[in-house]
């Protein structure tokens, strides 16, 4: 098909998942231990064990303090799972002029405490996702979810999903334990490079920290504004630990991170690399410097980043590389540009050449995800 606009970061949220997603896909003996929907004092909600996770089939709710894109677009209906109903999601994409959507999932399996149950939850979600994408495989690009506390489990699930034909997978990078640049992840990165599947490092917002006397508005703003910087540590760690040097076929996506912070970080990494190499004899006694290139060169070879609206980043695009950047609508989140994405793109990219705009809004993602 012809692609004109690809959103490189959209979402499948817990509140919109089929209520029997996990119960229907695990052995009968495990059904009471996986996430399920129950009636609570706050209405229908997801529960897992004794823990209440959040609402099901409702709008974003007062705890968020912002309207979802579905509300702003006047299509929200209580109990209608619009983002996971194939014909409704595709209709929303058509309304916004989006030809393909890269869809990241909820953090839900990460919250499951039992390792055995957690593995089942990741696999069940991913199997459902494969089936969902099959409704329109050239338009719905699902990101399979991988565990961030089990490097070997993540490697095995990556290989399984590669066999099932998924084009993308995701890691909640800031929650990784051990961190993604720890040697325990080396076999995973080797498998990722071998499969050629891009690995999305996605941020997550766990909610504002409540502190006595602190303004709730300030706490929410801090949580939201600082979220993008969760990916700074994984990016720097993966480059300086030599992961990208050892695995030149590895492809990373900094998802929903924005791009305005990248010119500063790329410049800082190169400067620190220069300083480290000037003291080469010191680092030889500490394991060496496993980089043959400057950090910014690895970035421009192997890393992409997504954004919704980022005037600062677009103004410094030459410092990042127009081949490294992909636009996204963030549907159906409060930050989303849906259903006015085309107007937003026209306004924020007015000063860019048409060829550059096409790379950012279509061609970079089309090439990365091999959409033809």
C-alpha cells in the first residue's frame, strides 16, 4: 500500500484491553492469578491478586486531570473499547490521515509479582497482539512487550515473537533490573541484532509522587515533564558500555521521548568521550573504552527517536539527523495530536523542506519497520 503518514508511537492501554485477555489465554489453574476485570467500589476495574490496578472501559478519569484524545475528538463512549476494536481504531486512523500506527502496550505485566505468572502474562498479551495486528497487518504495527527483570526470558520471548512475525518489540527501559547495559543483557542484544527487529525503549509515567504540602498540580507536572528523560540513562549506558559497537545490526527506538534534549546529550557524550580517550591509560586499567566511533556516530547509525510536538528539537534537527527522527500522534493519550495531526504537522514543520517532512512523517518509519 502507499504510505503518506505513519505514527511511530501510539498506544494500547490497559483500560481498553479485552476484559478476558489474560483469563482466556492461560491454563485454568492460573486464571485466578492473572489480571482480570471485576466490579469494585469505583466501578469495573482491573485487579491482579489483591491489588487494584485501574479502571476498565472508562475515560482517563479524574486522577489524570487531562482529557484523553477520545474525549477531545468526541468519540468516547463508556464501555466501548475503541482502541482495541479493529474497525474503530482503523476509522480513527483514517480520520487523522494516518496510514500505519506503531502501537505500544501497557505496563501491566511488569506489575505482576510472581515470575511464573508474569511470563504467562507477557506471552498472552503478545499472542493477542499478533492476532489484533492481523486485522490490518500493513497498518497495525504492534510492539510486543518483553520483561525488563528477566534478560533471558526477554531473549526467548523476542525469538518467539520473531517467529510469529511481529515487526517491533518494547522494553520499559527505566524499569530494567539489571539495567539494559549490564552484561546480563548481552545475549539479548545479540539476539536482537540477529533478528533485526527494532527494540523500542519506551518511557512510562507511574504517576506523581504524593508529598505532604506539595501542590498536586506541581507533582503531576513534574511527573509528566520529566518522563522523557527516563531514556537518557539507558541511551548513554548502552553506547558507552559498547553494546552498539559489538552489535552494529542492533536498532533502537527512543519512544515518546521527544527530541529536544538529544542535541545536548549527543554533544555531551562526544565531549566526555574525548576527555576519556585523552586519559586512555587510566581507562585501560578499568576495562578500556569499547568504542571505535564517537557516541553521536553510533546514535546516527543505530538509534531513532519519536516525538509529537517538539519545536525545539525540530529547530536543531541538523544536530540530530533528519533520518533519526519519527513523528507520532500518541493516540489515544492526553498528549495526542489526534484528530488534528495533519494541522499540527503543517504548523510545526512549515519551515522544513518537503523531503525532510516526508522522512519524519513517513519514510523513516516505513524503512525502519520494513513496510515496503
